[in-house]
């Protein structure tokens, strides 16, 4: 998204302290960061720092998320060592995003990992999600842009542009969280059907979209505005409200107008 806006009047900025609330009511779209390498190898580590040995000696709390993922994946591939793979997956996809992904084929494609690895990742987080839901009950309630930003804030450091959606029921409770698409080196392409499919599958009445700008520019582009406008119109046909489309950078966020 490199096109600049002709006027600031077309955008609505939200600062972290601004008070606002969401209210609920009764084809390719274009939405940027070089791939990074993580050369860390398990065999180069001292025994006490290898993930599996570290887990045995100190328990799971002593391991970082990539180290835990490396234990799950066990081995890497001929092209990529398991620690390098784990760090890359977490860095590029984001911890919360990878935990919510349920489609192994999509992970295989987006992360360039073997299907068996993506199945291991999906199964691992699905187990955690089931046990978590049984012990903690319902998930987050999102009523304001500030709450939405707090929910999405793990996207701030992602090296690639990512479009993500949270889907709400009539009580503003999150019923589903999905990574809709991840950008290539230069652009992110999304179809309306990919945005609204989770809403239909999970009987959501509304949704909030967010995508990050790795460039650090919080100002919505003309493409951001055009995409949002078309999604709002599609939502009206389906009876699903697009409450907000948030742009996230390192320390700020802005809302693309949805009140067309």
C-alpha cells in the first residue's frame, strides 16, 4: 500500500486515550518486508540450552515460545534447522495469530513449511485452546477501538503486512480470531469472501479488521480506504457489520473510516 491520500479529511484518527465505542445493528482487494534469516541451530547450543534438555531440566516455564515450538516440531528440514524454523514462524506470523490458525494447508503455504509440520502446529495449539477454554470460559469482549488495539497489539512488530479479523457475537464477545492473509514481499491481496467466510462459519454479527504497516506509517492509504469501503458494502448485503478497520504500527493506531 504505497499510494498516499489526497486529503486528511478522508481519515479518522484514534489516539490511545480517545473514548469511543462500537455499536451493533439489528474481485481482488489490495491491502510489505523482506524475509529474514534466523541461523540459530540446536546442535550449536550447549546441552543446557537445547530446548528438549532445557525442558527436562527446568520445566516448560523456562522455555521461550519458539523453543517450545521447536520441541513440538522436533526436527527441521534439509533446508531449515528446527530452531531457525521456529523463530521464523513466530516472528513472521505472530504468537497470537499462529495460535488461532486452524488450517494446516494455509500454514503450509504461508509459512513455506511441510504439511506435516503445519499439522503439528495446528494440533498443538488446538489442544491448548481446548484446555484453556474449559478452564477459563469465554474470551475477550471488544467494545471500543482502544480495546481492539490492545487485542491486536501483538501485530506491532510483525515484519510482513498481515490482515487479521476478530468476529463478534451480539454481546461484543470474540467468537473467532483469524489471520485472513499475509503479504508477500510487496503487497497483500485479499478477497471479500475470505474476510466474511469466518463470520458466516461462526455465526458472527460483526467483525473488526486490523492490518499492520511495517513501514511505521499510520496514515491510511487510498487503497486502505477503498478496500474498507467495499467490505462495508459487502457486509451490509450479508447483514454483518464491519465495526472498524484498524491500522497498527509500532506505537500508534488509526481507524480507516467505516461510516460510508
